[in-house]
C-alpha cells in the first residue's frame, strides 16, 4: 500500500530539483564571480524541461538576488572596484536591452549553438590567463573608461541573450585587459550584474518569457549558497580557481552540445 506521504513527496520533487539547481548556481556565483546562469541554464533545460529561450530568461531573473548577496560579501572584504562597477554597469544596462530583444527573435537552434560557442571561447580564454592577487588600484583614463563602457555593452547583450550575469566574460576581461586581482574581478563582476540582470529581466518579463515561480525558488536557493561560494573563492589559489572554472564550463558545453544535436534531429525547421 502506498503511504499518504508518497504523492506529497512526488509533488515536491520538482521544487527540490529547482532548489538544487539554484544552490549549484549560487555556489558557482560566489566562488567564481559569475551569475550562475552558465550552469543554471543547462540544468533548467535538462531538469525543468524548459526550452533555451525560457531557461535563459528565468535564469537571469534568479541571478539577481544571488548577485546582490555575493557582491555585498565581496564588498565587505574590500574586493569590489566601485568606479569600474559604475562604468561597466552603464554599458551593461544598454546592452541587456539589446540582448533581450535578440532573445525574442533568434531561433532556438541559433541560441543553443551561440551559447555553446560562448562557453568554449570562455574556457579557452580562462586557460590562457594567469591571474594574480595584487592590491594595485586600477587607474582610470579616457581609454579605460571607453573600454569599460564597451565591455559593459558586450556583457549586457550576453546577459539578455543567454540568461547569464555576464561574469564569464567580465572576470577574464577584468583580469586580462585591466590587470585586476582575481578576487576584485569576481567581486566587481557580481556588482555589475545587479543592474544588468534587473534590466534584462524587466524586458524578458514584459515579453512573458520569465517563469516567476521557478525563478523565485532557484533565486532563493542560489542566494543561500552564494555565501559558501565566496568562502571557497578566498580559499582557492588563483590558478586553481580558473582551472576549476574552465572545467565546469567545458562540462556544461559538452552537455549542451549533445542535447542540441539530439533536439536538432527531432525538431522541425519551424520549431528550431
């Protein structure tokens, strides 16, 4: 005889899975200065049965509270460059609207392969960069400001289009192009994500692409886990930090490639 608790347990299972997705994303967010969407998007596609478009939009909404919690923790430890945050965020807000506009118009097939291409490019770039921990402050001039605004636009487009906070682009760029310490790059990255992710989420919500209940569950779990992720970031050496991050990205790219090939064979051209 089936116990009365069995149906209830089965009903809770999807929410437990979503909480685990959020926890994984939050841990990644705090540890590597990313929004967590780089992991949450493929997990939402796989375990929540979402298509790439809806998973990207929902992930971006869930990123907001985790980015707030993580950036505050880094800020309290003196690892956020507020001036850099301002300039990159200005460009990011503009770019996020462009990315959200593209999200509503590109085919699902293109979204899958563009996302996979982004993952591979980021993984390769991470392995080519050797971050260092330094207390050197970033000097701002006209070239630096323009470069940060342009970086913000690129990050905003990626944020709105792929449902990521942009940290997978931001952290390597801060380290390689501006010479930031890996911890400052992570903390600043999370701070920039707050206005960028909010802006993109507003546009996606207006288009009806965000699953708000799912975003709430994933976001709460991600926020709780982000504190542990920040603690891990301070324990890891810069070298191990980028190696582990690159490995996670490669795993996600392989998983999505297999799924994209499988779905590509089953979907009709008008559904891609």
